[in-house]
C-alpha cells in the first residue's frame, strides 16, 4: 500500500503540462483562503475548486482572444 504514492507521483508529473496550468496558482490561492474561512478541512477543497475555475476562465479567455485574432 505504501508503494502506491511512489507510483502515482511520477505518473502525475509526467502528465502535467505547464501550459495547462495558467491561472491555477492564483485560483488555488484564492480558493484556499476562502475555504479556510468556511471551515476546518475546506481549504484543500477550496484550492482545488479555485484551480479548476481559474483554469477554465483563462482557457475561455484564450479561446476568445484567438478567435478575435482570426477575424482580423
């Protein structure tokens, strides 16, 4: 059972891409602070949710900018 994290960590690092992480750190920080104020144990869930929401926002913004450049 102890070998599972040793196997999972390299797999997660191999699939991570820095290009997909835009906005994740900022969202995770805001979500973590908000989750901390909600209650005990919610900071991690808030950080995860903040990362997802911020990544979605920046991806949508990038698609809109790309579409605007193509229409010029």
